[in-house]
């Protein structure tokens, strides 16, 4: 890597994925307000009943969230329902990591 290149956002990504979908404790309704370290521009608060806002929320968490963030904010049922859309809109390498660690997502 050259000194001016940014590090891959996938470094450590596998370690951020929870060990099981059963650990996810995110809400299935209401609003989620992300801390500034995750939502530094654009929306900072998301209505999880709105599919578009939820998709943005989950993509942000998959890309930037730590394991504790993912566990706190992601609902397992909603993630499973949204997974086909998330798969099309997120890095293939990141999707592969998630599906390898949580095979129940791709069923």
C-alpha cells in the first residue's frame, strides 16, 4: 500500500460481525439515532419502519459499525427481510464475509 492510499474498510470487518443473528437486539419499530462517529453527514436518525431509511441505517452499520453497534441497532427479522436488497447495494466482499459468518442470512 502506498503512503497516500487509504486502508481498506474491510480490515477488521469480519471481527465486527456478531457470532449469531440471535445476538441482534435492534428495534423493529421506532427511531434510531446513531452517534456522530457513525453518522457524520446526512441522516443521523432513522425510522426503522421506513424501508429506505432502514436500508440506509443497516448499510451504514455493516460498513462502519462496531459489533456492539450492530447488536444494538440491527433487528434480526428486518435484516433477513432486507438482505436481498442489501446484497445488491453493498460490497460483494463485505456480503461474503457476513454470509460466511451468518449463513442464515442467505436462506
